[in-house]
């Protein structure tokens, strides 16, 4: 081939290459696409997430308190948080900004304690981690694996660590990583929404008061406007609320109030029933004994029509929480020690539903069993909370005494395993007032009566104390403890997360709650193989790349020699 033809060929190839490069640059600037090669689509955001981030009208600022000297699992957790927020920025652009901070950096011990109290009061939960120093010693330190999200001067806390005592540290970190997208986007969606949905606590039937539901009200206020009020038999009074909560009523419901609730459900309203079928509460043990009797709330027929029967019994469970017992001799100062109390089961959450996935156990007090029945409508029942395999039913009436603590439980008598304590109902509900004259309950003839609902949801829980926080009177005033916090063991149970998740699930319109169903497979290294094959893989990792470069270089030189040797011969 002549030099002139070779030159022309080289110019053509150069021009074609330049054209291809220009075309690639143009396509990359005008067309947006991302390729996720992971099996679980770990870096693929859900459709609602992309839509919410793309519609942001102002800056969302996220401050994550996870920086500094972290151990390997939490350093990996921090990295995943950053990767998630970087993915958010792809769709939100400059409207999403974040920073990682060390809340205790360059502070004295006193200042660190003050900062810890400040962040705790804002709703962030600290935790302890152990790390190994260079000399082989183990040290313990406090970290705050949470964040504050700020939008238009409104600040909302987000706790990012799912700390289930039943799981290993690696599993808890993995579960926390699975929930990152949901935890962030649920708050961002609420803050950036044009209007805030309203929910309400129903009053007028001896329900828990504002103090006893103070912490869950504070938690729900991060997502909703929370009101309280009585029905007073007024039709349509609940229609403006996305959901209503009936929190441990102790007095009889009138037929008029039942009718209002029923028609609210028929029109798509969501109800969370936290009902105690039995008159037994923690406060009733103040004298040491109490008699457990069924409540007469006049709502059994209504729940039965929807597909649920609350049984007039109490459940004992060997897997239970504790109560303080005075072990001091008469005449001596009181000495309280925690003792297992079988009437306080630690309920097991279902791990295959968005409401309860990755939750730790839920603390209960005097819980009853639930039976599901065949309702007239097409209703699906899903058990969200249940007791353990070591459960016993106690029939009523029953005398409950603190002296029972002295008796060792007989495992053989705990033969009623896995009793349902919280059931989610989903489907088409028939009205409890079907084939009745509505004029018996309301005077307003302009209100249309609905015999059945469209697709709807409700939650029934057979223990009102699940939603009740402890209240303590102090010299400084009334102190409201966090829902699910056990003052005697200083443990946090998942009561608050359960209730918030349930409300979010019932009212979810964009499918955000489904993000809690994501699963990332935990691929742990085999530590035995690591020890046996350590030297082999170290050699491969060190020598392999250098050897590969040498082989490529030799092959390239051989190719050049053959190519130009052939040209010289021609």
C-alpha cells in the first residue's frame, strides 16, 4: 500500500473516531441513563423517590451525625448513606445537600454531654460501639447514627440504625442499609408536600389522654397534622382525616358514634383500633392484686362484621418483659429488682410485611388473643404481631397477683403458641349497619348511607398499652418517656416504629412504604477460609496486577514486531 493511500486511510479513521467521540458526548449530555449491575438493584431508586426528588422546589439539607473514628461496620454504613444521598442528588440536583459531622469533635466532656442531651431531645437515639485500637485494646464510644433533615426551616430527626437485639451486628447494619431510601424519602416527601394530611385521636370513650400518647403524637407530627376530639354522633366529622386512632377506650361506644366510624370506613377512612378487651392495666397492680374482667365497649359486633373477634382472655408468654419488685424485708428501705412478668409478652413482628420488616420486638401489657373470621366482604387478614411459641391463655374472670412472680412457669402448660395480637385487614368491608334504618342513629337525611366500602384498610391491635408511653411527675413538671422505652431495663422496644409504620402504610398513596420491603443479601466472608487462604490471596492481589501488565506489554511488543516486520517486507 502506497504512503498516500495509508495517509488517506489514517485521516479517515481519525475523522471517524472524532465523530464517534463527539456523538457520544452529545448523547451523554442530552440523554440520561444509569445502569445498575447489582443483583438486588441496590443503586436503583424507586419511581416515587425519583418523582419526589425531581419536584423539590427548595433546598433539603441533611446533616448526618456519623463521622469520626468508626469501626468497620459503621464505616461501611456511613459509606452506604453517602452513596444513597449521592443517588438522590442525581435527581434532585442542587436542591439536595448534605454533610457528615462528628457531633463530639473538639468538645470537652461536659460539652459532649450537653450535645448528647441536645440531640437526644431532638429525637436522635445514641448507641455504643466497640472498636479495637492499634495495640489490640478494645474501647467503647458513643455515636449517633441519625440525621436531621431541614426544609424551609422545619427540622425533622431520622434514626437510621435498626437495632434489633435478636440479630447480629452485621444483620442490623444490613437491615439499616435496606431502609435508608425509605427513611430519607418519607420525611422529604412530607416536608416538601403542598399540604399536610391530617389524622386524629378519637376521644370521648375513656381513651388514653394527651400525655399518655404524647410521644407517639410527637412522632406522627413529623408526617401529619395530629388532632384530638370527640365524635358526638355527628356524621362526617371524621371525613377530613386520612386516619383516626382509637387508643385504649374504657367506656361504652354509643350506636351513634359507631355509625359515624362505620360510615367513615365505608368512605375510605382508615382506622387503627388499639383495644383492650379486658379490664387489666399496669396501674391496676399498684395494690399487688387485681381482678381481670371483660370490658363492655359495645364494639364487638362492629369488629366482628369487619372480620375480627377480640377474645376475652389474657396471654402469658415466657418471652416477656419485666416489672420492678420490692425484695426488701418489712421495715427496711425498699429495694426494687426487675422480675419477668408473664402478662407482658414481647410480641414478635412479621418479617415479610412493610409495616414490621426489620423491627425488633414490641412491648405489650395484658394483651388478649385475636381470632380472624370470614367476613361478608372480601377481606385479607395479615398477622403483624404475635406471641412466641411459649404462650398460655388465661380465661376470665382471673385474679392477677404479683405473688405469681414467685412461681416458676411450667413450660408444658404454655401450649397455645403464636397467638395473634395485631391484625391488618385489607379489602372491601360491609357496613355494620347494613339492613338497618339509618334514621335511628342520625337526624340528617341528606347524608347518604353506604352499605359497603371500596378497597380499604384498617389495623386491629388487642392491647391498648402498645401505644401508651410512660408518664412521670417530677419537680420540673410532667415527663413523657419515649414510647417503647422500658425504664427498668433501659431498653427501647419497637412500639413507636410499629405505630408510625402502620399509620404510614394505611395512608400511603405513592407506595413509599413499599420501600421497606427491599432486601439486600448479606454476603459475609467465610472467616475460616480467610485464615486458611490468606497468604494465597495476598500473593494474587500483590503480584497479579504486575504480572498482568507484564504479559500485556510482551504481547503488545510481539504484535508490533510482526506488524512492522510485514510492512518492511512489502
